[in-house]
């Protein structure tokens, strides 16, 4: 079966760093994505990993370990506008993209 | 980035009626589009894969006769919710990806359509 797990909610303070973890078990693997979704809106793309290691893009970084079925999204210098849901998604062997339930991040002043 | 447009954004209908949602890729040709449904505070659930010029591929548990998908051109896919009932009320989102090789293959999403069935 397909399974993507990530924490339901996290809270962090403005200016801090937060790490959102994701573990997955899927039928095939063709890349892992992180998306940001604000309430009532469509998701927007943040990052992509297909090889092991860290990908850095500004305040956002994403890490992948394929052998462990594990990824994390790292957000630095948190801002209030970063309060949103963060979705971990895997493109499977059939090139479908399936999503985890999302982690709701609350950034407090 | 690529642009996907979805219409309507909001729709309210009476139980038993049918509703059509359109999804267009504005600046690229999409042979494949994906339709997702999202209930409040839940994940995006893949409903079906829309294939240009052929039948859609539905995920397990999704009724193909209830959720009609037509992908008649390389830039347009439609989802029709037939005989809608209150339990069909949800956020429906389409997505597409430009041809592989031009980017990482991330999905670009339409704005989403919030359906409320009374």
C-alpha cells in the first residue's frame, strides 16, 4: 500500500527554525515534493528531491534519504506568513503524485 | 512557472443536479491532468488521471459514472459531478505538469473549486 506520514501540527516562533519530517512507503519512487498550502487555496510548489541529500532554496531546504524512506523540510528565519499547511508528496512508480495529510504550521510572534 | 486555471472557484447547487468544473493549462500542453479532492483539514486525495484523447483512469473507490472526466484537448479537462449530493461537497483541485525534461515534474495546480451541495 501507499503511506505517507507527517506530523499533524507544529508550532514555532517567528525568527526560529523548524523541521517538518515525512516518512513514506510507496509502490515505486520517482521523486519527493514539498508543497505549501494556505487555507482555502491550492498548493504551491516548494521543493523537489530525487537523489539523497539536501536541496537548499533560500529560507527553505529539503532533505531526502531514499534508503530510509525519509524526508524533511527545514524552514529558517520563520515569518508569520509561513503559517500554512506543508504537504509531503511522492511521485510513485506509476508517475502519480500522492500526498500526505499535511502538517499545519503555526508561527507565533 | 506553468499556469493552470480552474473554473468556477465556487459553486453551490441543489441536490440531484450536475456540476461541471473546467481545468485549463494556459501556457503548455498537458496530455495528462490529475483531479484531486480535499475535505477540510485532510489531504489531497487523487480521484483520477485524465488522459487526452482517451478514457480517464480512476482511483480505487471513485465512481467513474458519478465523476465524469473528459479531456478533449491538450489544454482542457473537465470534471462533471453528476447527481450531486451533500456528501460530494468538497474542494476539487486539478493539476498538470509540463512535459518532463523541462523541470522537476512538479504539479501546477488550478485555483480549486469549492462545491457545496444543498
